[in-house]
C-alpha cells in the first residue's frame, strides 16, 4: 500500500469540495434546474446531488487512482467490505434542507483507512465555510472571506447544555422528549437549536453546541467526515445502542 501523506492531501480535498459546492450553488440558484426526484427510500434527489457526485468522483479518481470512491449516489457498493481504504462521499448532505431552502447543506468527503475516518472535509457552500481535519493534525475551519484557518476545539462543559435537533427527522419524537426530560432533570434547563445535515457535528467541534442525540438510521457517508472533525476537535461520536 502506498503511504498517504494526509497534510498533502488536505488542500486538494478542500479544493474539490469547494468546486462541488460551486456546482451545487449554480443549480440551487435556479430551481427550474433542480429536477427533483424521489429515490427508492423516499429521500429526495436533485440535479445538484448528481452534478456534485460526478465532479467529486472524477476529481478523486484523478487524485488517487488506486483508492476506490464510494458515494451516496454510487450505483454499486457491493465491494465496500473488501476495501481497506476508500473515499467516502456524500456529494450533497441535506438534500431535504436544499429543497426546503434552509441553506443547511454540505459537501462531505472522508478518507477511510481500516474502517475509520482519517481525513474529513465538510464544505457548506451557502455560508462559504469549510471544516476539515486529519488524524493527528487537528480540526480547522476556514471561511471564504478570511484565508486564516481557525483551530476548532469543543467546549468545556457549559452550565446550560446546548442540544441540537434535526429539522426533518421526527420519527423518534417520543424518545427525544424522554431524553430531554432526563437531561433537564440532570443538568437543569437546556437550550435547543435546530440545525440540518452534518453541520451538527461541526457546531459541536467548534464549541457552539454540546450534544446531538440521533435515534434514526444513519449512513456512513453522513457521519464519516464529521466524525474525524469532531474527534480532532476533542469530541466523540458514540453508539449507545
């Protein structure tokens, strides 16, 4: 296996995520080009998802020809379990946010080695912000209007916990209510914020929120980039099932 230099890869992946973001924005600003469809699982699919998918897949194949690319929009993922290294991509995370025009959607690209993310980039095109991290290199945020990267650090425990909830996942409302009651009885009052897509992990990584409980199903391309950003900022993604 070729040794990967994560710090050398990062600028290329950031650039690819920003190019995909530009392709998404061109379509976002012209609703007549959305071509909204429903996938088999009833989740929405737009022309922006597909444009970003094609751009990212091609760019990653050019960059690292020996590493397979697995995207949410890939046709065949049956070989996934045989790959020790792969690019894991959600070309447009938060398609429901895109369709609802909330602006909370992201481009997620992660590098997986031996089943764990070692590099992640999460670009939010409407806001012009890019979160990125690689194993041992810390987690960072760069804004389009300020080229100086900002180091991300999770908050020390705040006096009033700040919880994140999804806008569009209300299947487990009772469990959320129960959890909220438990947290309130332990910590007192807490603040609730509604935020879409993988942004939630980034908000915890940058210290503006503390906790995001997720009860519904999730896919590895939804969480991989956010997981390494969160971990390098001092947080954790845990499975309590």
